[in-house]
């Protein structure tokens, strides 16, 4: 299986300090969602109308995938995701 190539990633060319800051924020969001500290749905009214944000369990999985992608881009892990295989 080929190794992850940061130069061919969708995140290629982004500033490392920006990637590190986003990784830290996403990891905190993941922990907050996992532990129930962050609400799943939030709504509020503002002068330009009402707004809402919804997180679901699927969002946690997507968030985990993006965290692994950032980790791979920063060289923390070798590749963002391993293939699922069956061995006999």
C-alpha cells in the first residue's frame, strides 16, 4: 500500500501553524462531542434571521476522519486511514 504523500493531499500548501491550530480545535471538538459536553443541536436568533447548527453521530465519524487527515499531513501518522481487510 502506498504511503501518504502530503504534497498530493487536499491540504497541500497550507501553512503548518494553521493546520496545527485546526487540528487542536478539531481534537477538542471531538472530545467535547464524545463526552456530551457539546450540544448536538443549537439554535439562536440574530438580526439577520435564525441560525442553527446540528452535530450527529455521523459528524463524529467525519470529524475523526478529518483529524486523521490533518495528522497525516503534519507527519504525526503515516497515513490517514488503513484499508479494511480480511485475513484467513
